[in-house]
C-alpha cells in the first residue's frame, strides 16, 4: 500500500507539472530523451523544461529551468529559477534566482553561485567550500554538510548537520542528539549507484573551527553540545525536544491486541454483510452470475483474476503515458486548451479506475467468494437453506473475513479471494460482450 501511495503521488505531481508547462500563456522550450545536453555556446531565451535520464546544462538559459531525471548537472548559467528533481543533482554554475532541488544526492560545487535561496530535500546535501548562496538555505535531509557560504539564514532539519562555511544570518538546526549516539556508516556504502562522492557527516550538529555564524544559533538536542567559541557571534540556544504525551506510544497488552483484532473482524463482517444484502437487493442476477462463474470455472477464475489484477496497473500506466504524450504534443503545438483537457481527463480516469478497483477488491470479491462458499457449505447439509438469501451470505462472509484476518497466512488467502473474484468478474464481462456481439 505504501508503494502504491508513493507511485500515485508521483504521478499526480507529474500531471500538475504538465499542466504548468502546457499553459499557452508562457513560452517555453521543452527537451526530452535519454540524454539532453545544452552545449556551452547555446543560449535559450525561454523557460526550459527537461525530462531525461541525464541532463547537462553547459550553456545559458534566460528563463527558468524545470528538470526531472536521474542525473542533472548544471554547469552553465540559469538567469531565473532552477527546479530540479533527480537521483543526483549537481550545481556547478550560476543560478541568478532561487534553486529548489530534490533527490538522493544533492551537491553545490565550489564554483556554484545561487543568487536567491537554496531549498533542498533529499538524502544528502553538500555545499562545497567557495560556493555562494546569496539568500537563505532551507534543507531537509538525512545529512547536510554546509561548507559553502550563505548570506542569509540557515534552516536545517536533518539527522546529521555539519557547518564549515560562513553564514550571514541566524542558524536553526533541528537535530536530535542523544547520549550514546554512535557514528553511522557513510551513505556511500549503501548508495553505490550515485555518480558523486557523498560526504560522511556525524549524527547531530557539528560546527568546525573554520565556520562563522554572524547571527544566533538555535539547535534542538536532548544534550548540550560544545562548539568553537569563535565560530558564533550571536547567542547559542539549545531547545529541548518536546514530546507530546499523546505522541508516546504505549505498547498494548495481549488482551488489548486480541480485543482489537476481534472488534476489527466483527466490523469487517458486519460491513460485508450489509453491502452484500444491498447488492443482493439491487442486482441479484449479477451476483448470481458471478457465483455461477466461480462454481463452474474456478481455475479459470483464478487465472483470469491474476491477469486482471496485473492488467489494472498496466491500464493505469497506459493512461498516464497517453496523458503525458498528449499533453506534451499539444503543448508544443500551442494548443493549451486541448492539452489541458487531455490531462484533466487522464487524471479523472485514473481517479475513477482506482476508486473502482479499491471497491471491487475490498468489498465485492470478498462478498462474492463468501456468499458462494456459504452456499456450498450449507448445500452439503441443508440444500434448502443454501438457497436462502441471508444465511449463506452471513456464514460465508464470516468465514472469509476470519480467514483473511488470520496472522501470517491471512494475506495469502486474501490474494486468492481477490483473484477469484476478479476472475469471475472478467469472465462475466467477457460472456456479456460475446452475447451482445452475436446478438
């Protein structure tokens, strides 16, 4: 579920980006492909939008640069803002306005100059010595080594922060240092596919002898830290981390866990029964057809269910590809209205597909399998009771919900239920289509 949430969030951000770049009110230059390189003698007098595995800017862009990819390297000049998201982002050139970067490895090289603020989010940020930031630095990262200079304030939230440069404003560092904290292994040990060398920063806040802070230093830590007296001109304030009482997690007892498990199971059973009775009242023929498909073709239902499950994600990907291609193509043709319509329709289609898929897998498949299994069980003992509209549903849904809720093996039973239900739905839809085609 977490992976799906991350995937859908990324696609939504991409769609919003496309809505921006296809707006007819702004001129832009769009580039894409495996590798995009802007030569040193090339000048682009528009905003530049790039989507590529590798993007290298050696030339000049008189406008904003918005880039996404695997590796982004800015060696030239951006007379505007830089917005970049990639696995690795390296700035060696000049950004006259703000730089907003996100990725696993972020680096501001020795010759880099940023005329506005630097806003960074990722696993590691390093500003090298001699780099210049004329505005503020705002960073949220696993670790941050700030060896370059910044004229404004610094706001850092990280597990490890080291300051070596000169900072013209205040520094606020949100770290959490506790007694007995041990040094962690360098990130290069487990981020081996990064083309740059990542720094090794000790946990907590470290200020070197060469650092200079013109303003105040405020840091968060459970213990007092010592810093070079000559490095900080203003006041030093330690803020004790505040732990809200309601945020303290109290481990439940076994009895409480058992009670919660039981109540959750009862809620699931009642919900499925109510939905099942509603469907039996609204679409009795549809429900009976699905159960007949499972009864007559259990193996085919299971197989087609697996195919349908995988096909859903392929369909989502297909809609996204069509949405992106259509948005970019019509954007290049300056048909912003058509491009925007394609993107909006694509987002709506994705939303509807996800809602339908969730409802089917969370409720319909469990109701169908539960109802069918209840009829099968009661049919072995009391065939007349098996034809009742309520008791087979109550019995089967209760057994199905219980099996899915079992520790360790419940997830496997849940997959089988989902595949059988999806397969029955596919077979029913295919039969309906064939009957209409031959009619």
